[in-house]
C-alpha cells in the first residue's frame, strides 16, 4: 500500500502514543538519586542558593570536555521545583526529547514530500525516532543535555531544508545551535552542516547565501574559540585507525550495540550504500535533510572520537548514551535509501530492501537490548539509594566508588548537603 500525502496519518497518531510509552518507561526506570556526574550539580546548586552562581562551575567546561550550562539551567530549576527528586529532571529531558521527535517527524515529511512511500517505511521511521535506546539518556536526569544538544542541531537542519526558509528561522537556528553546544559540545557538528545546506541552495544568489551563512560562521568561530580557551588542557590524540574504528563503532551502536563485532562493518556497509543513493538523488532537494542528519551524526562520532578514543580506546564508543546521537545517522540513511530506490524495481528488491529490513531487525533487537540495560541500571541505582540512605554517614568506599567513580571523595561532602536539604536519596523527615 502506498500513499502520496505529506505525512502518513497512522504513524502521526501513533507518535504521541509512543512518546507517552517512553515517558511511562522513563518514570518507571528513572534513577532515584544523583549518580555519577550528576553529583557535580550539588556545588552549583549550593552556589545558586547563596547568590554566587557566576563564581561556580556553571559557565565552565565540565570534566574537561563539554559545556553543560544549558543543562545546568534546566536542572537547577527542576531540582528546586521537585525538592531534589530526580524524576522531574527526567520529565524535563523527555520534554526536550518529545520536541526533538516531533521535529524529526516534520523533517521526515519534508524529506519524503511529494513521493509515494509505502506505509511500512513510515512505521520504520517511527521505530527509529521513538527508539527504546533513548532510555539510557531519558532515565538519567543529568542527560537532559543530550536532548538539548540534539534539538539544537535537528531543528536548524529541518528549518534550512524547508522549501522557503526565512532569515528569522535561520537566526533562530543559530541561537538554538548555540544553546545545543551549551548542552553538549558535539552540537558543533551542526555548524558545518548548516553551512553546507546553505551553500547547496543553487536556486539562491550568492549574496543571499552569504546573508544566511554569516551568522553561522560568526557563531562557530566564537564557540570554538571559547571552547579552546575554556578547555585549557591537551587531548590525547588517537591514531587514524583508532579514530575511524571509534566513529564506526559509535554509529553502529545505534542499531548493533548487542553485536559489537558486527557494528563497524554494518556501518561501513551503510556508508557505502549511501554513496550510490546520494548520486541517484543528486540535485533533488528532498535528499538534503537525510544527508544532513547523516553528516551531523558522523560529525558527532568524529568529535567524540577525537576527545575519547585516545584515552579510552575504540570500544568506548559503545557507551549506551551515544545511541541517541547514532540513531540520527540511521534515520538519515533509511530516508535517503527509500527516497533514492523506493521506485527502482529490480535494484530495490534485490539489495536495497533486504538491507533496510535487516537493519530494522537489528534496530528492534537493539531496542530490546538497550531497554534491558536501562532496567539493570535502574535496579543498580535503586540499590545504591537504599544503601546510602540506610548506611549514612558510615558509607562503604566500594559503594561510593561504584556510585560516583573518581568523584567518590567529593561525593561524601555533597551527600551531606543533599541530606541537609532533604534531597534524594534522603527523606525530608529523616
């Protein structure tokens, strides 16, 4: 069955339902206390309460790698409103994710506009957009930064690939991308993508293209300069082979986190298949959203590899929280191949369709795998909360090391503040 409308109506009805199911899963599996990096919010919150926010870590690079100022702003508000219960942090993260999902859905309609796309492929897009792999970030309130970051990239991509983008939308995209960088620095990858989308507008005069491009260039230079100055410490640079393998693992983890040996090869196959698809769509404006999503995800993979591969090795790319970034690559890839080969007859049946169906099977299995990982993480966090609450102030060093890693020493003082404020994992009446 085929349709010719801009948006397929059945998945549009299903998208809100899928988002509600993910919200329910988020609340069920949320981490009930500040764990790992999240404990770094405590001194910032304390400074805010004392009127000394500017002197805190609020505007500084977190852990030597990322800005988190946009996320801090959200988390300070949700922590105050909830009385230190992380469930509201998770709801805020879900709200940004819901905006991201709806923007992606509008982008899908733009990328397949005017085509006859089988309903099954719309359902496939729904799977990738509302994928259980997002639970790794949704369940941990700290990761609101991820969805701020992704929205800061996807919304400008959507606006710049509209048939008639305006200067107002362009400037709004620049502002949103800057906010995205203040969530996660990998949103810097959105800037060259935006510039490429502007340059690809062959129907525009060069003065018009320059008018759209200059705010992006100005913002990119400012953000990179700020990042380099604020970072201040050198990065352990990986060799080219490790860099490439890390990037392939990073993207492959979106659909094959459960089969790590296969993931880089499947990503390489996807990249190879995208080349003839892009050539077939050469000159077709509908291909721009798909190529932009793939390019942004690849940029995130390379930026993360530059920052992490030298210190942690290529297997570090399978960290579950990277799935939210990697899934954008597979959304772009699926959209591009369906656009290019959906009406190609024999070529479609012989190799493209089986490749897409196999990837969707992997994505489904990966969703189950990552949902199970999220449940395990929740169970561990609940156990940490119970042990800290019952054992305080006599806390085992091994427990603190598991819950806070290299922040274990600082966690003792920060847990004392949480207890003083009556924040989780301590009851206000305790």
